[in-house]
C-alpha cells in the first residue's frame, strides 16, 4: 500500500493555526536533518502579533520556528498543538 505523501510545494503558503483556532502565520519553509530526512521545524512567515508573543525559537532572520512535533494535521491548514509550543 503506497504511503500518502505531501510534497513540499503543497505545504508552503498554508496558514498555520492552533487547534483552538488562533492564527500563527503561513508556512514559508521547512527545516530537516539532511542525513536522515527527519523534519525538524516549519518556518513561519507573516507571523501574527499572537505568534510574536510566544517564546518560540527563531531563525537568524527572526522568523518563528514551529517544531514539527507540534503539528497535529495538515489539510487546508497546518494545525498545531499550542501546548507543544510552550
């Protein structure tokens, strides 16, 4: 049985929201471990004021990073667990 795969291009640009419905921004990029291919973070662009108040790790250019482990589902939106961000 083939695995369901989401190519990178199908995820970029999607809105990132918490399961409570708070908007965080949009997916700009993904960071991953080059040797294993393990996904590490998603990089957020156009971060909302709510996102800016969270104590998230940031890139060198100050863009927030959402740990991949916080992602609950990817569909029309990328849904994350806010508890896993804090």
